[in-house]
């Protein structure tokens, strides 16, 4: 094993609104820092109502706010970087750990890949061979996150499957990311004035429509346990 056996905290799947979800992620990060805890925290969650989250350094000018208001879509700012996302038919994960927990915690790209490797292990249990994209020059013209693939994102058959973002504070890392079950092309187009392209994005329903939230959460949990040698203990939110 590359990682020493450790205990971790698992926060079971729960659906909250955008503000609630982002507040929870920051609270778990801040509580872990305050306790100077070495225990990693893995959380799964969903969104209701649908919500656009905007990256820490991204302007909200890319969003059609009038359309969101009329359509009952929330808008929230993330503490993490990256581009905006519409959160609707998806599972979102978040993972909090000390930089020292990882083999390459001081490197942003390598730490992304370490955490994403645990996701790869979880996807394998569902028969999905996710991997890192072939490195190529990244176009910055898109505002919608799933249209961009960096070397640390996860793809399936060359299409983006998981979009993740990261934030660091006082030697700790918060990484969270979206795994789409499906998405509404018209909503994306109306929100971002960009049409999502089928050759860039893939959803779980396209790969295997039999996978549901429960199966995905359980498989990803096992992937984190095995990859990082973690024994999770459940807590209630």
C-alpha cells in the first residue's frame, strides 16, 4: 500500500440548495483545519433546485441571470476555481484532506490526479474505465466547465466525464467535482450562450443507464477506501 491505513469521515448523500451545499463544503474544510485533523472527509450530495455555481475567480457576466431567475435556477459562488457549471442531474463529490495526506500534496496538478485516481478506482467497480485526457493545448474560450478538459480531469473514451475544482487553505485541500447523469442542452445554451458538444461531454446515462445514485456513491466510496487505504465512518449532516 502506498498510503498508511487511516480513518476517514463519510458524509452520506444528501440534497441541498446551492448555498447549503457550498456552505457545507466550506464548513467541513474549516472544521478539519480547526481540529488540525488528519482524517479525510468524503461527502456526496445533490442539488435542488438546479443551480449554477461560478468559479472563485470567474465573473458572473457569463451567466444569463434573467433566464436563471425565470427558470428557478439558483446561482452561487464557489470557493474553488474553474469555470461555471449547471448542477442538476448529477452526483457531486467533495474530498477534504491535509496536503500531507497525499504523496504529492504540494503540487496542484498531482494532487488533483491522486484524488481523481480514487474516482477511477470507484468507476472501475461499475465497469467504467475512466482515465486522464491526452494532454493538449486547452482552449479558454468556453465558460461552461464541462466543455474544457485539463490534464487532471477524468474522461471516458475521450469525452469529459468528471469536472473538478480545488481550493487550498492552511495546508488543507478541498476538492469537489460533478459527475453528470444527464444534462439539458437547451438550458446550457440559454444560460451560457454556448451549445454543449456531444464530442466533448459524456454522461453516465449514456454509458450505463442502470447506474443510480446509490450504486455510484457506494462504488466511489469503495474506490476511495481502497485507493487511499481509508476506513470510513458515517456521520449525519
